């Protein structure tokens, strides 16, 4: 292989790996990677002990509504991140549960933020939010750059669509699910983190 082809091969490999993450959408789950020190219960929810948690990388960008949002600005609150796409059947199934729980837990200092991905333009995603009455913001991430770059090695990254992560008040990943959630399972992820003092 010539030197000029080596960088292209490395770039192609990186694109294939990133694409594989996104193509695992609406299905399959897999365990965490690296040194995340997490435990997965029988319901598919991975949790990390308080002293073992790690922060996300930079998760900031434009929302579907065109506003600027930086997850770091929500430090001090419990944050529920939901990775979704308008084209994803399981995302549609879980949306009513997320809307209900988000409304009920907002007074307790819980903020919900979506990360919309693989929608090539905003229109279907905005229609999805309207159809399901989603009032919390969603970062627009059509190419998956936030998903790939926002979760350093050793954290619990989203690895399928839908994925849901709960960040504690310090902005560290406390829990993750790689499948659609109903209200009961969503609360099972959030409530222990809300109860932490």
C-alpha cells in the first residue's frame, strides 16, 4: 500500500466504524466499551456507581428549532438524553412515555434533551415532535457527530437508536439503556439519580 493510500484507508475505516454505530439503529444492543465500570441489569439498563462515573464530551449544537444548546449549561440538574430518529419505530413507541415523564419530573429538576439523528433534514423530526407533543429540545445531529464524538472511551455511549442516558447533577453518565423504554423502565433509570444528594 502506498503512503497516499494509507491515510485514505484509515479514514475509510473510521467512517465504516462510525457508520456501523449508526446502522445498528432501531435494534440490537451491546455492552459498553473500555473501562466504563458499569453493571447491566436484566432489563438492559446499565448503571455506574457514583464514584466511577465519567462525564460526557462536548454535547452542544443547534436544536431542531434553530437555538443553541449546550448540555454543560444544565449542570446541577439531572439530564435525560434520548437519541432518536423520526424514522425509528421504537422511538415512536417510547415518545408518549418520555413526554409524560418529562412533564412530571421537570419540577424536580430533571431536564430532558433529545438528540435527533439520521434525519437528513429537520422537517420529519419537527413533525415527529409536533405529533407526539414533545416540548423539550432536541439537538439536531443528522450525521451522528455528537453521538460519536460526545462520548469518550470509558463512558457509556449510545450504541443504538433509540438509546437513553441519564446524567447526574455533575454531568456524569449514571445510567444507559439501548432499547425503547416505557414509563416504568424510564423511571427506574431516573429515580435513583434524582434521589442522590
